[in-house]
């Protein structure tokens, strides 16, 4: 192993360098110029995102603890794009609210550390690296959820997140210890050879799956989601629902399709049942929400149920559809959260009835919101339709027609509550409509990128072919 | 290896420990006790890793290393949770779950 093989960890090394540069910036920038930290962080992260697109090398490091391939590399770029959009959307909030309390730099450092944890988690080659990545990705987010220390609701969401995350990781570890007992190794490459379908292995696998289910907020483990999203700052809620969920889905998919493939006859049924109840409960609870953040929380639970449809076939087709859907979901959900954040920042209003008559006062914001909701619901011209359509194709390719039918029923239910918001914005009139306001340049840029993504990604078919080609690299 | 004690006995103890933790987490009404319950769960898996390593695969040290990392991460987790609880206590002067909750669906 020579020095150049460290370049396999290019994403991680550059991001770590960004974090360290921010530490230097925190020390050297005087306290009345702290708002320049926001520009610096966005600039550095932009460089990091662009650097991710250069031609990568593939291979493994540290005796197989860390490995990377074409699909993992691509997915890290997806996460980067998501975080970059999120930074653009939350820049104004950080500048106005957080910099005043002299805590701007820590925000970026914690956010980037969490992203670093996700890189290690999806590149993991053994359970130790996986566990460390999981914890590194979760702990900073819990600190960020409690970041508005003067708000009681923020602390409440922080404590709820940290306690459920700790319980989830404890359950995961107990499951991993059983997998270790039956296979004799914590390395994925050894486990896949030694794994058998005895009862202890299955128990270990179920506990492990439950722990990851917490992160993706599948239904029996979803109870923290709505409360945490409502209490946390909006940028953190959107980070949890997009980036964190995307990374967890990705690693779950890789583990199920490669390491735990011999247990497929077990997890097929589990994923089937969880998909159905997650879709139904997420959608039915979303119907009665009045707060936009809780509404988006339950909508994101329902979306997690749809993603599970892509896990069922267990082959390259499933991988491609899941990654494609996550990519589209990043853009659609960030657009919706971005609009909620813009409105909350300028007016402090977060209820659905506050959105009545929004189209007359803020037409651009309403159009972005409408695109986002159409994409989440899966209405044909926008990208979300293609994402859902491919997921359904993946499930139908193995003959799960009943599951696809139930998913279509759920799309109909979800259409109802997404259109409730659209109706409030476009058809209702209100005396107390949110007055016209101008967003700053970063917010405009963030919303513009998501809107373009929603419009273009679905129609640009080489993208799906490209992802499909990459998907063979994990097998 | 401990003379006269089989792996089954120790694994039974850790499993009981694990479920005490889960039960405590679900029933306790105090944030600190909930945190202690989570620690029980984590310690159950730590003991599991060490015992499985020692009894079944004594020629490698993977389980022992894993347990050291779990202990370190659990300490970080507890520190963060306690700091959030302290921040909450400053605002509401209580660590009871029923006083904490303002968000209900």
C-alpha cells in the first residue's frame, strides 16, 4: 500500500480539510465579521462538491474496512449536492439567527462531521466501521436539533432524537453481536461466506434491521420523526428527512443485497409487510396534520415506504431504482422544505392555513412549492413520477402485483393531502395572507436549483441508464 | 474462559440485561433513567461481544476491539444527552418526561 492509495478516501479527506479550515476560520476571523463564515463554508463546500466529480479510483483500504466503488462514489456526490442545496437554503437563517449568538462556525462543523460519518457508513467494509459511521452521522445531528438553545421545543426534539438514536444503535449492536457469534467475523466479506439461516442469525438480523429502521423511520420505529422534525430548526429537519434517510436507505440496500443476500427469503417478507404498513400509516397520519413540518415529516415516512418497494427484488434493477428515486427525492423534498424555511424565516408562520392565498402575494414561492408537492405525489410531467414508476416496475418485475396495487392506492391518498396544500395556496383567499417578501440570493439560488432538478431530472433519461450501469458494481 | 461457566449462562444474563434495558426505556418517566436504560442495552452488547470472542473465536480479537469502540462511543452519546437534558432543565426545571412534552400529534 503506497501513499497514493489514500486517494480512495478523497471525499473524506477533502471534507475533513474543510472542517479543519473552518476551525482555523473560527479562530482567525474577528467576532464582528463572523457572517463571512457562511460565505466561506458555502464556498469551501462548493469546491468539495465539484472535486467529487473528478474521475475516481476504486478499491479497498485498511484490510477491507473501507471500500469504495462506482455506485458508492456516485451516491456520495448525490449527498454532496443535497447538502450544498441545503446550505444555500439555510444560509439566510444562519446569518440572521445563529451568527448573532456567535455559534455559526460550529453549525457547519457539526453538519459536515455528520456528513463525514455518512461517507464512512456507506463505504464501510465491516460492522465496526459501519457502527462508527452510524454514530458519527447521528450524534452531531442530535446536537444540531437542540441548537436553538433558547427554544424549549428545540431541546425537546434534541432529547427525543438522541434517546431514540441511542436505543436504535443499542438494538443494532445487539443484533450485530449475534451475527458475529454465528459467522465468526465482523467483516462483510467473511460474513457473506459463513452466514447460515439458523435461528440466532435470523434473530440478529431482525434486531439489526430494526435499528436501521429507526434511521429510515419505517413504521413501527417512526414515533420520533414528527416531533423531532417539528421542534428542530427547519434546515436540520430537512437534513434528517433527505440526507440522513437517503444514506441509511443506501447502506441498508447494499447490506441486504450483498452481505445478507442468503437471508433473502426472510427479509423479502419483512420488507413487504413494513412497506405496506409504512405507506398506509404515514399517509393516513399525514391527512390530519396542520403544521407544515409535521406534514412533511409524515409525508417523508410514507416516501420511505415507497422506497422499500425498490428493495424487494434484490438485484441491480432494484438498486438502480432506489438510487434514482433517492436522487429525485433529494430535490423534491429540499424544494418543499426550502419554501417552508423561507416563509418561516420571514414571517414565523408554519401552519397550513397560513399558506392560504400565497399565490397572490408570492407567486414564485407557490410555484416552487407546487412543483415539489407534485413531484412528491408523483404527477407525470415532473421527476417524482418517473422515480415512483421505476420503483413500481422493480417490485412488479418479481411478481408482487398486490404490493404495487397497494402502493398505487397510497399514491392516491397522498395526492389528496398534497393537493390540500396546493388548494390552500392557489384557490383560497385570505385576509391575512402572508405579505410579499423578497428572499436573498442564496435562498433564491437554492430554490432555483431544486426546481430545475425537479423539471429536468425526470426527462433526462441518460441519467437512469447511467445509474443502472453503475448498479452492477456492488454485486 | 471462566471455569465451570458455559457461554449459554453468560448469554442468558446479557439477554436479560438487554430486555431490562428495553423495558426500562419504555416505562421510565424520567429522562435520566431512560438514559441509564439505554446504557444497559449498550453494555449488554459489550459483554456479548467480549464473551463471544473469548469463548468461540479466541484466536482473533475482533469482538474485544469492537467492545472498546462501543464503550467510547457510548460515553460520547451520554455526554451529549446529558448536556441536552441540562439545557432542558434550565428552561423547565424538571427532567420528568411529562413536563418535557409540549408537542403532541
